[in-house]
C-alpha cells in the first residue's frame, strides 16, 4: 500500500513526511489557492519535502489548452505527475 497525503498545506505535508510514511502528495489548484500562495512555489516546495510522486493538476478544461499546461507543470520537477 502507498500513502499519499491530499493537501497543499506545507506544514501538514512536513508533519506527515516526518512520520516516514508519505509516499507522495496529491494536490490541485483549488487546494493551492486556499494557501494564498503562488501555484509554482507551492508545488516546488512540496517537491523539496517529499521524494515521491506529486500530483499537480491543470486548470484548463479543453484538451488544446490542457496538454500544453500539463507539459509546463510536469517540467517543474521530475516527480510531478
């Protein structure tokens, strides 16, 4: 079994990661917006904390815009999926 924490709260992620059981993080633009911080900076900070898959979702809904957005997000870090 793999344990993924679903949040954008950096303190929650650090706390859970300190337990040694977090395999990855799932987050999304809505969760990141609730932090009041920039999307990119939050995703990059999450990648510094957790060495595992980081799910960072797109906001675009049409494929012709979603695919380029997803490619840019994926370039942020090798662990971003």
